C-alpha cells in the first residue's frame, strides 16, 4: 500500500486538465469522478491526490504526497510565505500552463512603470513574490492581499495597481488595465522534496519521469522523410533542426537518389521545408511522433 507513489495534482481549475492530459500521455490510466480526494491509477502503482493548487507544495514538503504538479508561481509563493521555508523544489519544468506574474495599472493613469509605485497600494494574491520584488527593488509600496478578482481593485479604489497572473492580457484589457512589468515567468512544474524514496517508490518515480521526459521531447519532435541526390545529403543534414545523424537509405532503381529519415527534436517550420527543398530535397514528409523513449 505505502509503495504506491502519490502525486498531488489540482482537482479543478486551469492546471487540472493539462496535468491529467500529461499523465495520460505517460500511459497512466485513471478516471476523475465525483468528489473523491484520491484517484487510483489502474495500471501503475500511482495514486493522484486531488487538491487545491495552493496546498500542493506543502503536501509534498510534509510527505502527504511524494510529488506534486503545480504552477511555479504557486511553489515560489508558498515557499516565500512559509516561515523557515519549505522542503519543496522543482524536479523538472513541464512546459504547460505558461503565464506571467505582472504589475499592471490603468493604461492611461499615473502609474506607467515600477518607479511610479512608491507610496501606493498594490492589490495581489501573491504577497510573497510581490513583497520580495518590492524589497529587492527598494520600492516602498503597500501590498493589499485579495483572494480573487484582483483586476477589479483599481476601479473600486482598493489599490492604484495590481500584481496578477497574465497569459493573454485579455482580462487586463477588459478592465482597462495594462501590464508594465513582469516579476515572475511561470509554467507547470513537477515538485519534489529532499526526502529519499523507498527503493520501490524510486523505481516508480524513475519510470514515470522517463515517460514525462519522453512526452516533453516528443511534443516538439517530428519525423522527417525525404528523397535527395546523394551529393545533397550533407547540406540537407545541416538544415534538419535538432537531429543527430539521419538514416540514409539507398533507393531502388535510381542510383543517384537516397531516402533520408531523421527525428527532429526542434520545431519544423514551413521555412525549414523550403530550405530543404532549395538544398535538393524532394517528396518531403513531416510526421508527428507520438512517443519517445531515449
Ligand atoms: P484552486 O481552486 O486550485 O486554488 P485557483 O483559482 O487558485 O484554483 P487557477 O485559476 O485554476 O487557480 O490557476 C491555477 C494555475 O494555473 C495558476 O496558479 C497558474 O500557474 C496557471 N495559469 C495558467 N494560465 C493562467 C491564467 N491565464 N491565469 C491564471 N493562472 C493561470
Ligand atoms: Zn489556488
């Protein structure tokens, strides 16, 4: 029983769906139903602890969970707000739920840069990260903590500016606000503590992170197949983005042409294909890669 790896994930919200999707891509089979706190993974000895994102770092730190998936913004905030710190660190970045913690104010108002914050009030749900920023930049301003709807603060005169998460900026704009400074860039992260796992849990962890890394790598990776004259292969190999030595296969019939196949671990754009064509490549195919195990 205790040899099942327990991962704390957000039950419901902006992180939840992407966290579940990533774990499913890693081959974990589970269903999230009803109000349960624990979802049992059917095919791997893993349990998912379904909680509010703010609780995830402390669950990992105290050992209530072995791992957690949360926004880096939440991890940093919780660590800063816990007296004496917290035994929770980033194991690896997961590439989804990207957002920024920004300072924003009325687009036509008196606050246009962080210099203008002196002596003002800033509304935020991130007093820890904001307080650290103000201290490091020697700005004397008061942070007003709110639990939500921070973007309303300026219009109801609670504060002159806000410090809030931004992804597209549409919410800010809808409230007549504009961001003037980014104080933290965030994405979902896998969180662990410094505690050692039992050998059984270590095995489950090793297998899981190998799969996570495979999912992360395959996200941008493509398999490229093309035909080319032999003497163009060197130039073509140079263009293929993020690939090791491509596979070269002779083509039956035409002795001058070869087939070139390669895994490209970086983005393949239309421009890349044009460059390949200009270098002599023909019949270029770009295929998605579903899984990768290094
Ligand atoms: P909970 O009920 O779990 O406490 P919450 O309301 O605090 O949920 P969500 O709004 O679901 O949290 O956001 C969870 C995380 O998703 C954020 O901490 C952040 O890391 C990430 N995120 C990604 N895009 C955005 C965005 N546009 N706005 C806010 N958070 C975002
Ligand atoms: Zn939350």
